[in-house]
């Protein structure tokens, strides 16, 4: 089971479920069980557990003024 980079290219790139053949963008994956460090992602067509998204946090001493506008919510 892959660990997914939800904040990277995964959300935009075409993904394929090996179980049912569904294809679509990673952003269409359904959130499953949540853990302290992240959330499982499932195929939206058949519900197959597809991978795990680890939440990431970056800390910086000198953030850009518009940092809040660059934060996005993970799709449920």
C-alpha cells in the first residue's frame, strides 16, 4: 500500500484502482479511517483501501506574508 503525497502531484494525476479499474484524479479518493498522523484513502467506486496520506507540517522562522492563502484542506 503506497504512502501518498496528497499535497503534491497525486491530487492532480490520474490514479487507477487495481481492484475495479476506476480511474480519476487522486483528489477524488475517499477519506477513510483517520489516525494521529494521517488518513487512509479509498477508491471512490469500490471502496478498496488504496493508500495512506500522512499529514505534513512545515515550520519556518520567516514565513511569506501570504502563507495562509497557500494552505488547502484535504478533500474528504
